[in-house]
C-alpha cells in the first residue's frame, strides 16, 4: 500500500452489552489513554465536555521511535449511538506546517456501533493522512521503503486498536 492510497485499518469486536452502554464508553475521550500503547492523555478544549461536531480535544502521544508529541483533534461526525469520528491535526507543526484544518489531518479515527443480537458490534478504524505525520517523515527520508513503512504503521495501529477494543469489551461486559 502507498501513502497516496490513503492507508487504513479497522478492527471489530462483539460486545455482550447494549449499544447505549458501549456508546458511553467510546465517547469518553479519556478512555483510550487508559488502554492504548501510544495515546497517553487527552483533554477537551475550548470548554467542551462531550463530543459534539466541531468540538476539539488535545491528545498527548508517545512512540518509542518518535518520542512525544501533542495533537489537536476535531470531532467531524457524530451520529448518536452509531458513529463517533474525529480528525487529528498537527497543531504544533511537529511534522511540517502547523495546522488545525481537519482536511489536512495526520489521521482520522472512527467508532461505529451496531446492535448485534443482544449485544453490540463495535468497529474502530483509522485512516492515515492526507496531512504530514511520522509516516511522511520516514517516507521523506527513505522513499524506496514506502510499502514497508506503511505496513509497519498499519500493524502498530491494529495492535493499538485491538488493545483498546479488548479493554472496551471488558469494561462494558463487566458493567463499569
């Protein structure tokens, strides 16, 4: 896969809990920081306290090879108990020109929920780009290794998603 193709990855899990309970967990922006190997902490910005289209939150990330950085995410889609999606921007210009434009996001993330039997089917997905990120830094330096770098990043993202979804499943099924 090539960066220009918009590399993406998704993971699904069935959760033995109702959609409202799972929705409450996935819209708690602090929860992934408890479960993800990369995201360290998250906070709402501009007085927001819950997901609404246009609301923003900052995230602090850590990666063994890239160090630490801050992002600003913008809620770009919210369909109550169905879809929660946000675009991650490089507000501080760590990877190029600083931007708060969701159309130039480093990545876009999405949760989709669907009733399945007495439980919920939860899907988490991520799309890399079109903006600059750690992936584009590597591609600038080693353009001949594009497919290798994209595959590696997709593998990392999938592992993080699986950890997050497993944690959400555990919390929802325990009723927390």
